[in-house]
C-alpha cells in the first residue's frame, strides 16, 4: 500500500466515484493499470485547528491500516476526505461506514481510466 502525494493524483480521484459518510468522503479512482493500492488523506481547514485536523487524519489512517488490507482493490487510488464529525463519532461507527463505503464504491465503479501522461 502506497501513499498518494501529488496534487494531480488527488484531483484525478476527486473526479471519480464518491461515497459520502458522516465522518469522511471516500473517493475511488480505478487507474487502469495493475499496481499497488494508493491511499491519500486530506482534511481542510474548515474542519478546525491543526490539532483537530491531525486528529481526524490519524483516525482515518488507523481505519485504513486496520481494515484496508482486505477491502482495498489493487490498481485503485483511494482518497479519504475528513469531516468534522470524525472528531466526535465513535471509532466503531466510522469503521462500519468505511466498510460500507468500500462496498458501495465497488458497485459504482466505472471502467478503468487510462493513466495520466506527463504527470498532469
């Protein structure tokens, strides 16, 4: 499992399948190539202070670490966009939402999109 770090990858995932939940929005993009799973996390300043944003990001990372290995498909990019509710919701509820979102994403996935050329 690799991390998404480039802005172009985040933008590409934003234009693909989205499943909103109370604590996060899961965005999934099928890359059209076989490769490792890539996961990115983003939490905007609207969520709160740096401490609160980091707490949301840590909770989302832990969910992916614990439960992502079985549900994430190779060749896909996943982006979790954190929401303020992730601070107050019980961890178990966020986990249930994550598992449900993965199932819904799999049902909604369109055909693979060719890889980006030139890093743009």
